[in-house]
C-alpha cells in the first residue's frame, strides 16, 4: 500500500478564536451601522473616527465593509455624521439578547479579570515609581583644606564591606606648594551602589564625615 504523505498545503492551524461578545457569537447580535448612500456626502468623518475599521470610502461614499466589527452599543459615527446618513437597529434587540443569554455571569467574570489586570498594572506602576525614587548613584563635591585630615582614608573606612563604591574621584589642588601651605582644594567623587540599593544611608555618613573634618559639603547630586 503506498505511503500517505501529509499535504504540505493543508491548513494545520487551529481554528481562529470565535468572535464573542460576552459569550454571545458576535454575528448573532443585531448591531451594525447602515449607510444611506443617498444622504452620504463623502465627508469621511465616519471613516476617520471609527477605531474598528468598519468603513471604507468608495466612489466618494462611505461603505460599511465590516459592519459586524462595530462595537456593540457604540453609535459614535451615527451621532457625528453631518447628514444623519448612518443609522443603527433599535437597542431593544440587544437588551433582549442580554437577558435571554444571561450574559451577566460572564460579564461579572470578565469584570473581575479586568479589576485584576488593573490591580497588577497599578502595583507595577507603584513599584516602578518607588524604584525611581531610590538614588543609586550620586555625585559629591567637597571643598576646603584637606591637608592632613586623612579624609580619603576615613572615606575608605566608611566603605568597609558595605555594597557601595567610590568612583571618578578627582582632587583639584591649586599648586603642590599651595597644598603644602594648606590652600583650599576641591574634591569630587561619585558614590555608587554595587547592588542597585539606595546610596542615601552612605551619603549621610559622608555628610557626617565632612562635618567632622571641618570641610565644606558643596553639593550632593543624585545621578
Ligand atoms: S460621516 Fe456621514 S456623510 Fe460623512 S462619509 Fe460618513 S456617512 Fe457619509
Ligand atoms: S458605532 Fe462606533 S464602532 Fe461602530 S462603526 Fe460607528 S464608530 Fe465604529
């Protein structure tokens, strides 16, 4: 018996999801725009306004090319059409269907899922806002007479085993002789967190150290 090979052209994709409106097949719901071609002046307002791609403009007249893609209950295009060319079936049929098919249990479940998604989005936004408030890198500017105050040594002691580091350290000394003569100098450095933690506790210690050695804290800037 000859072997049956699979047809490569065969459509192996699963069926597309049915288009449901709260559990009711959309094509069973009598809600769609109808255009009076005689009344349409081809202004294209409906084409531009509808977010569901229901309309096309053909021969300068609006045509509902995908009427069942209209959002059930929406009548925006009908309300704004300058000539009243767009009409809809009466809502009674939709209300009757809502009752007959008892969509409210489905609606309740869908609403619960929507609340859940909103709560997750809010929690994510809150967490991102909290992270944005945390300073993980800051520039410190210190001025004064550094002389023999052991500032750098004490700064290193402050670091100890903590998850911070000091980078881009620069000391501007006017002249070597001036430094010896205890002329004021200017130091800048950046405090970083190796673990993306808030550097503020370490900055507080730096502030205390600067005060303790009688230097001037010019600025602390979050980066
Ligand atoms: S808004 Fe009204 S008049 Fe304008 S194109 Fe659409 S149907 Fe025609
Ligand atoms: S009623 Fe709303 S969704 Fe339906 S065709 Fe008009 S604008 Fe589009």
